[in-house]
């Protein structure tokens, strides 16, 4: 009747852990920023090259599902 109220303990545990993770990732990013500075051009090129794939992968998967129906009982 109260929905997700039975999960309050895990939510109060996960919340601070996620906050610590974000703060740790920021600190690590500051430290690694100096080390990865020379790799910045290839990293940026790779990131911009894969953005279209990221943006279109779901519509392409939906199209493939509609165009090539499969039998779920067939192992292939």
C-alpha cells in the first residue's frame, strides 16, 4: 500500500555512497587530467566519432527488430 517504503533503508545507504562516488570521480578526474592532457585530441576525436552511434543505436535496433522478426524458441 505504501509503495517503495519497504526499501527506505537501502535508499538511505545507497544515496551517500553515490555521493561519495561522484566526489571521488571528480577528484580522480582532477588528478588524471594532467596525465591525460596529451591524450586529449584522440580522446575527443573518438568521442565525437561515436556520438552518432550512441544517438542512433536504439532506433537502429528497433528497425532491425521490425525488419528481421525472429522466433524466440529458435536458438539461432
